[in-house]
C-alpha cells in the first residue's frame, strides 16, 4: 500500500507539500496540486481518514443511533438526517441499539471513538444519567424521541400521550364505548405513554377501563396478529381497536379478515405513526401522524449548530401529533 512518502517521491515534491495538497491548504500551488493528484492516482494512494482528522480536528462525520436501521420507521428517520448531513458536507455513521442498554452504550462509544462531532441519539435503554454524561462529552449530541429535563434544550420529542389520547378520543366521538387497545410489549417509555393516553381518554369520557381490553405484542405485524388473536379469544363486546402503531394495526386487520370480521363495518381500527404502510392497507388506515421526518431534520440541524457552537434560538422541541382520517373508522 502506497504511503505519503511514496506520493511525494513520485510527484517529486516534499512530504509537507503533499500534506498541504491533501488538506487543501491555500499555500499549495497549482503545479503541486496537479503533480500530487497525478501521483496519487498512479499509486492508488488513499489518504488515511483518521490521520487527516487529527490534523483538521474534524472527521466531517455525523453519528446516528437507531433501534434498528432495517425498521421502516427508522429508515424514515435516517433519510432527512442524511440530507442535512450531505448539505453540510458531512457523512453518516449509523449504529443499531436494539433497545439494549449494552448495545446502545457500545454504539455511542463507537461513534464517539470515530470522532463524530454531531450525534443524533435514539436511545430507550440507557438511563437519563448516562445520556447526560455522554452529552457533556459531546457538545453536538441531540436526543430524538426522548425528553430529559436536565438537557431539555437538546431533546427533540413527540407527545406520545397526546397522540394516543387523540386516537382513543376519535373512536369515542364516533360512538364507540367498548374499545380495545393493542400495546407494544417493549419496555420503553413510548409504550407506557401511549397506553396511558388510551386509559386517560376513557376516563375523561367516563367509560369503563379494564385491563382485559388490553393485549400486548411486539410492535410489528406479527405482534399485532398475536395480540388481536388473544383479544378476540376473550369474547368481549369490542367495536373498535386502538393500536400502538400502524404495523400492529396491519396485523390486526389480517386477523379480523381471517375471522370474517369486516373493517370498519364490524370493527373500527386506528393506528399510530402514519407510516408508509398506512395508506396502502385495506381499508386505508386512520392513524395518528408522527412527524418523524420533520423531527429528524430538526435534530440534525440542532446537532450541527451545537457542534459548531452557534447561537441556538428557542424553537419547537416537543412536537404534537395530529389525526389522519382515512377509511378504517366509522360512526356507530
């Protein structure tokens, strides 16, 4: 493998000149740039990114921690972050945390060790205290979908409770009094907040609440199928279902169809997230919009400003979900 010394020899210049060309120094002359560029091409020389970072004090990289990059929700989150990164001459490094304390910690430490100056962190397993400690180490670190009061100015979050309350309230306003809920089995704050929103909406409208109307599953189609199957087995007089997310709603629709229960004629369904899948289901899914693209873009911009020590103006950090009315809910 060619070294910087090999390039200098081939271009008939000093190592210092090659270094100036690599670092785009204004002191590098046109002839030197041409000679060094030609020599690098001939030798197949590739600059050492880590070494250049030590010189420039920058790797031009932005780190992102997600639950699982293969999950469509997190794909939708990463895309706008990548757009902002590209516009600012940055490249992305992505780590998966899988809602595991150990894996989240290892991923963040790896991103820090790769000298990422900006970090957008979606962490559900690490404690507030550990995330606060990481934020002190990395000025450009921003949390997404997490709120920690001590570092509130670095948190881009969604009001999950309000979103689930809106969903349940919408069913109630359409005449439904016996409403089931399919909850995520993941031990994260989103699950607790959305379940609480469902419960509080029932209480606000003086409707009975019973744990028997709630079933749990993984937040995907299979989890929705399992939870809905278990709920049907109880023989409850349910006319509507609120779900943790659109993927659980998709699994629910499949089970209802298999059992000859027509949606929305026999059972109304409402999802959460307004993911791409929602408008392609049959019937098209009424849901709650989670503005993840807007939030991710905001998080990336905030992270860059913090990393560059720019002035931060007070702006929207807690986002509000809204209803998306489609065809899976009817009045009774």
